């Protein structure tokens, strides 16, 4: 007979109580809270830099919870931004039957976005999910200013026979009050978001800050820049209308 000690070998090891898996891979979860004054984006950037230096070959990292949402939504901001502009442009082109007028109307969009980004760069807030939502909102609301001015100027050219300069000057003067009232109404509507306190106040502040600053600065630029762009690129509807009327009159006089 063979002794039992030669058939059985006992070895003591240490094993975890459970094996965590993420995305079907073995994973270890690291949880942390950013220090006061450190944004989530800055904390994730630091984590990525340290992981690139420390992690062995073949190891990778992924995100969960709020960090995962921040990374995924932040990566789609540029695509969403340009898709929103494209959709608005196509709708305006179909409505006004022109590919030129919508470009003039949308000139105010980059100016409003720049106005909002100025205050983000000054440290009042950061580019996060909530400010991204505010920037997308600006695309739709600021476009209304250009629509009010360009549409009215085109109608003045066609109906009253004014040239481009006279038409845009009168349109800017007549539409000044609706533009200012639209801006004032929206800015005042987001004031409660800016002065909010308590849980979630930082998220509401971010949205309110972007909308208020973007609308205010974008409107100021719109009142001066859109008329100048209209003078450069708009069609001379009055001349075209006179030419069309002359052609119809000539055709009516033919025997």
C-alpha cells in the first residue's frame, strides 16, 4: 500500500471572497471622490495619465456610474452639435427655399457659443453634461433672432422695392423690440437656475449660466453682425422682383 501522504498535498493560499467582473472581464473597482475645487473631468484626466504609467501590459481601464456617463456624453458633444446645426439649416432652407438665407440666420450661433464659453474659461463653471445641454439649447433659441431680421428684410425688398441696405436697416429697427424681449424673457427665466441652492444646485447653475451668457452676448453680436453679413451675402430680391415683373409685362404685350 502507498502511504496517504504521497497521494494528497495540501497548500494554503489567499483568495478573494468574490471575483468582480466588468464588461465580461475580471476587474478591480476603484472609487474616489474629487477634492474640493477639482472637477470630474480633471480627476479623470489625472487617472488616465497615472494609469498609462502604472498599468502593466495588457491591462485596460473603463468607467462606471457618473464617470462613464461623463466620458460617453462628452465624446458625442461635437457630433450632436453639428447635427443640430445641420437639421436647423435644412429646415430653414426648405422653409425659405434658399441655401443662402439660412447661413445668414445662423451666423449668430457661433457668437452665442463663444459668449458662453468665455465664462466657462474664466472658471465660473466647467464643460460638463449640463453645460453641454445648455450649448445645444442655444443653437435653437439664438437662431430665432436671425430669422426675425432676415425674413422681414426679404419681405421689405419684395413688397416695397427697397434695396438691401434700406431693408435690413428697417428690419433691424422694427424687429429690435421682439429680439430684446425674447432675450430678456429667456435670461430672466433661467435666473432661478443661477441662484439656486441646495442639492443639485451646481447642475442647475451650469445650465442657467450657459443659456444666460450665451443669449446675452449672442444677441448683442446679432444686432450688429447679422445686418453686415446680410449686406454681403443676401440676394437682391427687389431687383429680381422687378426683373420678373418686367418679363411678365413683356410677355403680356406680345401679340
